[in-house]
C-alpha cells in the first residue's frame, strides 16, 4: 500500500500532487523542504532510517468507511517492518477480534476493555470520555491505533496508513483488477451486503482475475464453509495475497499509466501521517523487492483447520456471548518475542538445518503444533511436530555433531534452552521423532513462558 501511494504520486503534476498530499496527510507540500530531505534526510525520518540501515515500522489499517454501519472500526490490521539491513519485510496480521485493555484516556490508568479494531474509532465517536490530547486531532485515530497495536506487537510505529473499503475497491478497479490465487474454494453464505443483510459468495480454487468488489469480498469474508478459509490465518493470508497482487500490478508499466484514476480512488478515502519524503524513500527502497523477501505471518487461534499459534478463543473481558480472541500471554510478552524474531538472520537460515519440535510439556498439550505453526513463515526447515515424554527444561538435541552452530545458538536463545549432543540411540527418541539435524524438546519452562507465567 505504501509503495502504491508513492507510485501514484510520482506520476502527477505538482498541483494534483499537492492536492493529493493535502487531502491524505493534512499538509501541503513544501518544495524546498522536500529537496532538503531528499539530499540529507533528518534523523528519525523514514528516509534517514532506510539510508542508515535502521528498521522502519508502519501500521496499515483497513476500515469500513461511510458505506459501512461501523465506518471507523478497522477490519484489517497489519504491522509492517522494513529491514534495510537484510533487504526484507515482515507483514504481521493482527485479528480484529483480539481483546486488549486500552488506555487512551487522559487518565492513562483508566482501562477500557474492547476489541483492538475499536482503537481507531475511539477519538472519532463518543464511546468513552476524556480521550487523551495526543489522540485527538486529524491523526488522533491513527496514533491511538498505533498505541494499542504497539502494546500487542512490541513495535514502535513510525507512521500509519488507514484506507477505507471505498478506496480499496476503487483502487483495484483503477488498476484494471488484480490476479489472486485461492488454495481452496471459498463459499460464504453470510457475507454482509450494503443494506444490513447478507449475500452468498462463491469463488473457486485457483488463480482468478478480480475486480474491486470481488477483491474486497475475498479480503473481508469471515464465514466461509471451508475451514481453511474461515480461520483467522486463512483470512490474513488472503488479505496479504491481495496486497501483494496490488503491489505487483501497480509497479508495472500499465500500473503507471493508471496514475490519474488511482489518485481519484485514494484521495478521498485514505488518511496517513506520512510525508512525501517518507513515501518516496519507501518507494526507492522497495520498488524492486522480490516477493521472496517478504515474510508474512499472522496471530491466530486454533481452528478446525489449523493449530493456531499465540491466541485462543474464550471470554477474556467481553462477555460469554461475544466472539473474541485472547492472547495466551496476557502481558503480550510472548507475542513481542515472536515478532522481534521473525526476521531471522540470513546466516542462520543459510545453514538449512532440519528442525523438529517435540512437546515435552505435559502442562500444555499441542504446544509443539502451535510452535511449528508460529515458525512456518520464517524460512526455517521444519518437520512435522511430535509428542515427547515430559521434561522440566527445554532442550535442543543436536544430532548433527555441531554441523549447525548458528541455528543451535539461535534456537537456544529463543527458547532459553540448553544444547545437548545426541545420537540415534541416546537419549531414546520419541515415537516419530527424527534423529538427525536439531530437535527442540519443549519443556514445562517454555510452556509457562508461553502463558506469561
């Protein structure tokens, strides 16, 4: 989305560009300042960070807009980290139903428990009183969302971008549609229409060309009859696939020719605190970034189709009748650790160590599957998880005779574990356990950390 905004603005006349920047950021272009920033960006700006190899964090928000009965709730939430040191990007989807204790009022000790998708809405409607001064004004909603998503992820955001459904739909149409591939059919008989009712959606598995409304339907669908599509992971994957398709289409020659139409799609229905210098810097850095350099992850709970990872479904503050998701670690400490570790050192990944997770924590059945799901997007070489006899402390069993030192060190650091030399016979392997590479036997200690204990 950031790249798309820049591509659009880069092909417009100055007047139209100034109109666009003013409408989306609330500020007019300062030509002299932009030239200065381009030559030597100020410390702390996105351009400066990218130039000096520092990570940049951007919060992407998709909200309903005026066509929706809840125009300010953010239906899509993605935390994007750009790492110029390794030329990679991570995209983490946060489900809208995740419950958080928000402290957005002038008295910061006052906590309002609600779903995280309400954070952007707080400064715009009279849900709670006494919203703190830093969350008021034009960028107040975006800053409020940054604050709450930052508590969950452990990230400090440099900028935010909020786009409503109208802009999303019109943007895809302005590009002439996008190509998206579905792993399975998607049939949803409870998709909300624009008249407080429902319509049925039917998309077949495989690659297809989508117009704006179809792309929006695939991104928003929550009640598909196919388990793979109805899960939080499936929904996050579809949204990220569509973002990738938009980026791919917009960076083609044909995408450049659509700049005037794209401007009209974006100008009225996007809010951001980015400057033109920010946009240009991100475009210059990432215009040729291959898809393989983008790590895509999601915070999820178990469903019929997947193990999930760091979340669960139960009543954690919204009442027993409300659908909600809750962090297994109420302090979000384990989520912080995970997100901080997503962009694994390429030297570690380069060892291509065969890794398997075995659950020796009988105080948390299924933890091996959750950890495997958690690390699936990272590039580690993972086997199917297995059960194991109970152990109190997590161990890294090294069957390689020290062949993978960087991976062993990284795993030991993440899990707080000891690396133990192993042979095919000693210690005796669990049923289905591999006896080569590295095996992480999860102990009770890590299970307690997982739960924030």
